[in-house]
C-alpha cells in the first residue's frame, strides 16, 4: 500500500501537478489497488480535516491581510519607519525589513508581504541607487517573517493538526521573528557599507516622527490588540481572525476611507481563493497521512532515527536538514501535515518541548519560502520587480544564510522560543 501511495504522489509532483491533487492521486491509488478500504474514506477524511474550528481562522486572517493591503496601510507604515531608521547606513533596506516585520503581524502571509514590499519600496530604492535585484531579494527574505510573527496560517494548521495551543504558538513566534528581523538588518547594514549604498543626510525631526507615527498608529495597534485578546482569553484565534478582518474593514471604510466596494469584493475573492488552496491541501494531506499511519510508517521512521542516535541535539540537526530539503521542494502547509505527526513525537520523546519543536519546524519551513529552487517569495519578488528569479536568488542568499544562523540559535537555545510563553504563564 505504501508503494501505491508514495510512487504516484512523487510521479504526479514531477509531472507538475499541484500538490493537493498529487496527494489525492496517491490516496486513490493506494485505496483502489492495495487496500480493502472503500473510496468513501477519502471524502470522509477530507471533510473531517477541513471541518475544524481552528482552521476557520485561516480565511479571516487572509481577508484581514488583503484588506490591509488595499487600505494603504503599508504606505503609512513605510513613512513611519523611514523616518525612524532611514538615516542609518542602508536606511531604506532597514525600512523594508522593519515594515515587513510590522506588516507580518497584520497579514500572516509571506507572499503578500513580499509583493507589497517589492511593489512599494523597490522603485524608490532604485532611484536612491539600490539595485532592483537587491531590493527584490531583501523583500523575498523579509517575506519569511510573514508566517512566523503572529498571526500565522502555518501555526494555525500545525495547532489544529497536532492539538497544540495556537495562542501559545503565536506568543512563542514573536522572539524568533524579531531575531530574524535583527539578523536581516545586520546583513543589510553590512551590504550597504560594502556596496556604498546611499545614506539619508536630512536632519532628524521629532515633529516628522510624531506625524508619521500618528498616521500609522491605528495599524500598529491591530496586532497588539489581537494578541492581547487571544492571550487574555477574550477570544479564540479563530475569533481573533474575524476581529482582525472587521478592524481592517473599519479602518479602510470609516477611518481612512480608501476602500471602495470593488476593493472589498476583490479582497473577498483573493482571500477566498487562497483559503481554498490552503484547505484543499489540508484536506488532501489528511487521508494521505492517515494511510501512512495505518501502515505504521511514522513508527518505522521513529524507530530508524532512534536507532541511529538518541542524542536530541543530533536528532534536531537531522530534522532541520530534512525539513530544509523538503522546504525547498514542497508547499509549507503540506510538509507540516505530512511530517509533523512523524517528527514531533520523536522530538518530544527525547525531551524537546512540543511548542519549541513546533516553532522550530515552522521557522525552518518558512525559510524554505526564500530558498531555491521553488521558494515562493523568490518568484513573487521577481514577478513584482519585473526581473528574472535568478537575479533575485543571488541577492537573497546572504540573507537566507543569516536566517539559517538564527534557526540554529533557536534550535539549540529553547528559551529563545519559550521565554515569552513562560513569562505569560502559558506553559
């Protein structure tokens, strides 16, 4: 059964078939040709996987991100951070990273962040002397923060699958996200000095900072408000997603008055399409994982790994290498659905905290968004900048290297991830 499950899946992937349909093809072949299960098992598993209350947060947070994109909030945030850090070496690059960090707390989508940052910032950076490929590469690496800094679609999927608290994962993702942002800014500073990128010489003005802060303040409040509501037990992550969407709609229609009826409709359509893709992958991966468990594949893999070594540090290194390779080839949520039930129990059995492993896995896979050959943010950045993806990859690699260093830090220093949940009494 395992052969009928896995071989058609990989053949379909090599043939360019979308991953959800490749997974479903493997399941159909395994059920029809190598099992006694009725084909209705596929439909039942797909329905059970997607009829999940935590997963209802996915379309709400995606809709909030789409609405935020169309209200002009990114431009307001950018104006604020340019005043804040624009006078440093590589100031416009720092502004991109800082804007992306804040916007990650609004959208939860790496692709959306990369597209917004590239379209808005790359033309202005080019006028100041930054190569367009550099701007796109930095935007692609910054897009990695989107699914890490809460809210995070990946964390919602992982929490629903592994019965781990999504709210606790949200809090645990804050420090790794900030470390990644700091690493990107440090590398940008080095690259700015190396390539003599321009530095803004205009004098700093507290009045200008205050005016720009007031313009961005309502956007800055949203992630704080949502996280406080989730942490305080006022709402679940799913209800937090709906609040985020309502808040974004309120800002766009009532406060800024930049959202038209067409913008709202386009946001609904875009969020609906993206949600359908995510939930289709979840639905197809669930019966695939169920058949793997029926054949005891997770147990066999765990036995094999523990037979090699029972040193948790070595095991974590092996898991990181595996996840990095998988992240270069497959969609993030699909990898979570396929590998989390296999790898997480092994890590926990060796004394790794479930929240620690969950965040390490998600950070690892999100770095894959900016890693060739199929890194999503690389292609989004290239498309938004109107250049070849090869040029973007070349510029993004130094930033990806920094992100890998941060990955090693959070892997082997668990308190970096666990400090905030511990301080809040969540674990």
